[in-house]
C-alpha cells in the first residue's frame, strides 16, 4: 500500500492554511503519514495557525525554510518526511483542492505506474481584475496551450502542474534545484525524463487556483516565470517550444519597433497589430463569457506575454541568472534528519 507525505510550501498564507490543513487531516493516518508545512518566514500568523493545528494532529509539522523559496522548502520537508512515505504530494496553500485529492493522486500512480502525476489547473476569481486574468489564464492566449491549463486529455506529458511525485525518483534525480525561484517544477520534470521517468497528466483531477489580484503583481509573477525558464534553458540547453519562444521574440520585436519608429514610422504597425490580435482573442473570450470583467483579459494577456518575455531576455543576458552548480545534490538529508523521519 502506498503511503503519502503531503508537503505545503507557504509564505503568508494565514487566510487559507487553517482550512487546508483541516481538509488534508481528514485523510486516514495509514494513508497520509505526514503533513509538512515548509514556511518561508510568514509574518501574518501562518506559523501560529500551523502550530495550533499540529497540537491537534501529530502528523502536522512546521518546517523552517530560511531560503524563503518553494524549491528549498519542499526539499527540506522531503528530508524530514517519514521514511515509509513513498509518494510525495505537493499542495499549494493559495489553491483549492477536492476532498478526495490525495487518494485520487495515489490511484493515478497505481493505475499508470508513472513516476510523477500532474493535474489540471483552472484559474478562478473573486474580483473583476482576477476574472480578466482568469479568462486569459484559462485560454491559449494566456498560457500558450500548456496541456494542464487548457483542458487536454489525460496522458503522458513532458510537464504539468506538480501534484504527486515518486519519492524514489525525487531523491534519485536530486530533488528541486534550490537555485531556482521559479520554473523549478519544469526543470525537475526535465531531469526526471532524462532519468527515464514518466509524467502522467491526470486531467480529470482539477485544482482551482486564485490568481494575483493586480496586474502589477501579475507582471512580477510572470517576470519570474520567464527568468526561471531562461535559467532552465541555460542549464540544460533544451530546445524551446514555439509557445516559449514567442514572448521573448515579441518583446524584442515590440521594443525594436518603438525604438526605430522615429526613423521608420511604419514599424508602429507591429505593436498595433499585436493589440488588434489580442482584441480579437479577447472578443472571442467575451462571447463565451459576456462580462465587462472578461474584457480585462486583454491587458492581462499582454502583461503575461511582456513580463514573461522580458524576464526571459533579462535572465538570458545576465551572468547572475546562471544556476548554482554544486557537486552535492539539490536535495540532501543529514543523519539527524534521517533519524527524525522515522517515528517509533
């Protein structure tokens, strides 16, 4: 029987973490052995909520994550997880999960013999701005057709939203690269594939994700995503897909057109054509969901494209963006941690 360690990286998630822990704690103790919250120094009361929950359920533990990034936090939690847990399930505190999420992930492993299980990710919203972001995120104009974002059928994929991970494979390939502040999941998937592993997209399992609340925060998020993808490219030299090449090419083209427009005004037709293309795509989204908020998909999509492309170009040109190469694996466990993992 497979047994599970649930790992939740957090940073200021007081609004959601209590309900999430209560939801996961409903799973039987012979299935979920550990619920580890890797906290990056929350200041909003998240740690106090976790500590209170831990007093009610011994499986819940607070793990300090001084690096403050998800890749390092998950690695630390894996190092401390019960040694009998052979499946790692990553849960993000700002998302919503079905009550049977854990057993369905375990069932997907059993049915497919995959090394990693990804799930569908659907963006939901509370505010008008978030509805615009959600409209873009759930369509090809915002995500470029990523399988786990646009409703692709279940099957083996190169990458998807991380849900379940074989612990044996995670440790074999060295865990997440701690030098990555974003795109650590895709970079890990690449190493898993190189090691002969397989990734299954369980499209029938859907996670609801709440996006950033402002376009400014969305820009920062996608700028980090672009930097992370460039970091993966520089580390492995993997050929980029067309949807990954388009944002940086778009940024270069738009910047060149604007800068050279005093010499050749006709170049301004390029940014105009881009805005018109987004307008048509937004109109198609509006027809499916007629709302003023849906029209905000236009600035949301433009923010995603330009931020991702700018982040990618900046990281590609920056010497500081190179991943840290260390002779030791990204995931490691001290002898003391190994002893702590096993309960008596």
